C-alpha cells in the first residue's frame, strides 16, 4: 500500500473521530443550553409565601398556624414599609375574613415574632391546606394568592398555635 493512500486513510479516520467526539459533546451538553437553570428561579425558601404587588407594604413569608380542627388560626408574616409615611395594609382571606394593620414609616413588623400574630376566628381551614388571600396597601392590590395553613407539629411553630 502506498504511503499517500495510508496518509489519506489516517486523516479521514482522524476527521471522523473528531466529528464523532464533537457530536457526543454537543448531544450531552446541548440540553443545558436551553433548559432553565434552577438557581435562577425565584421562590420563598420558607413556610409561607411572598406576596407580589401588594403595594408599598411588602408582605413576606405569610402563613397561618391553625388549631387541629382549623377553626382558629394565627396569621404570621413580615410586613415591610420602606416608604417615608405610615401605610395601612388590608388583608382579606377566604371566608369573609378581613384585617387591617398599620405600619409606621421605614418599619418592619414581624407578626408572630416581635409583634403579636393576628388571631383569625372562624378560619375553617385545616392544617395542610391553603386559603386564598388578597393584600392591598397604598391603593395597589395583589393578585389572589394561596396562603398556606400549617399546624404546630414543628417545635418553633407550636407556640404560635392559638
């Protein structure tokens, strides 16, 4: 066999090997180019929910700790007012429950931590479920959100059961 025929055969095998290698690399990593990255998805890393678009008062980690029968519950949340004036937050929960909280300027109120939680009588929601809630401040209201209802099974939630 001539050396030129042998050289052509080696070159074609080398090119074929590179093409196969490139195909393997692209086929195994190509999905990562178009798949969403989990670290870019925003979520509330807590028991409750963050309420979008609730107005100038931000509502963070909102949830309810209820009695076993779901008749009463304590509303827990961090309410943040970063404005230069006091704001009123109107809270409406499924079942005709309505509460109002006044938050001074540049203040964060942590209901259930450094402030008393809001007691909700007539809750009618068992732990493990969620109820719809609407939050409004400064004339701007949130979309309806599902507020989780928890029980006192966890040690740090037990003191919050009404």
